[in-house]
């Protein structure tokens, strides 16, 4: 075939997702493994979500509610915003793509931290626009560095809070000072996929700034704290002018019936979310203490994952940990060739990780 493929599409490196547990076990010939590589909820899905989904299975021959009326209504009550402020997505990744498609065209620029979630780069590049990378500063987003890179071509700025993969946060006063200097014609996207895990009271909560003069687009997900990663349901919070634009271009059934029903039930499962926070925070405290005893440097986090400096080739550590039945994430592709990233598991999974790491190190 002689297809004319745009050069900017050929330049994209595909997103490499963490492999399913079963595939890794088959590939490496292991069983009974522990997966701590994809920032998933170790408790599983919200029990209320499971029960609600089971009741809805007989209606799968019907199309979903294209507008997600009841889920949006519940989100409005939870967030104290209006239905005109919310757009549902097939995961928050979907909203990233919609925003890039709506805002960017060849010749435009979008600024983002480096490293950060790869889908930002993929969606920016996919429009023909140019991603402008600003390196982290002490593992934190360099807001001043981002301001320095703004030009008349800058249409979007991507932030994530807490930041992935470092787990650092943006404080309220830092964001306020930053927002004052961002031109009103530049939209700011703030990815808050892990906001439910934050313990710091002075952490930025972007919804508080939704009425500012700047165009803010806030991303949230049900994949992490609510344990619904397999359903792919997320949402964006934004001014009505932007939601109206995104709703013009989104697919009509971009959130399925089970995703909407599961998310609605999960929003009511406050006990499960609290239990998720508690097991995450206690797990972090245990892991920090164990790593200190091993004299390994780690980086405290505000999310459910964190970085560990293993002091040697992270890819090699990843492979050797696999042989012990423990799946971690090498950070080599993120520019940290001696760091691994793990998410908090169940207490017995955290203990197994430490035992395996001791053996491997």
C-alpha cells in the first residue's frame, strides 16, 4: 500500500501499558505473582459497584445513556458544580484526547513536564502540534520553568497533581502565583488521577479555582481510589464553554452502561474509599520503614505509588524481581535508569516485595 501518512504520526512512540498479570506469568513462567507496577487498587473494585453491575447485566442489549445523566448528577452533588461543567470519558485519557483535538492544530504548542504521563505527548503530537518539555526540578513540576516557555503559540499547559511518576504535589499558593501569570488564552489541564490519596492540607484542589478567569480543565478518574480501572470511566471538570466544545466532538457512547452504573455506586461507597486511603497510607509507612532499614533511598509520595533508587540498573532489578514473582516498574524509559516505581499493595504483598528486594539487592 502507498498510503500518505503524516510525519507527525510516524514520530509517535506508542504507549506501552503494564501487561496483565496473567500474561506476565505466562511469559516468564511464574505463578502466584504480586503486581505492584500499575498503581492499581489492591482491594479490588468497590463492593457496591460490583453489586450494581451484577444487577445491570440483563440490560446490556440496550445502548448506554449517551449523556450519562445520572452519573453526572451524582458527580455534581459530590463536587458542587453544575452538569454543564462535566464531560464523561472512556477513562480520563479520553478527555486528554478530546482537549487536544479541540484546542491544537499544526503550528501550535503545548507545554508539559518531563517526565510525565506519556499520553499527554501522544495526544499533542497526534494533532500535529509541538510538545514543549520542561524538566522536573527536584522531582517536582517546575512552574516557573513552564512560565518561561510560554509563547504566543502556547495553547495548552499540562500539569498533573500528584505528579506521575514522582508523587510530588503542587501547593495552593504555588498554583495561585502561577495562574496569575498564565495568559487567559492558554488553557491549563490539571490531571488529578491520584488526588484522593493526598494527605497534605495545602495541596492544590483545582476545583476551587474553576471560576477563575483562566480556562481550567480538571481530570479525574474512577480507576485508582475507586478500583474501577477495568471499566475505563473518567471525567473532566471545566467551564461550560469548553464542555460544550468537547461534547460536540466526543463519541456518543464513550462511557458504557456498566461503567456509568459502577461509577455511580462507587461514589456512594465512602467506606471503601476510606479503607483504600487507610491501607495505602499504612502501606507507605511500612514500606518506608523497611527501605530505611535496607539503607535504600526512596522518595516520599502523595499518591499510592513512589520511586525507589535501587542504585543499579533498574531494568535488571525489574527482571530479577519478576523471577521472584514480584512485578515492579522500571523507570529507565522515564529517564531514571536506577529507579523503580511501585504502588502500595495489601500488607502481605508489601512484605513479599521487601523480602524479594532484599534477595535481589
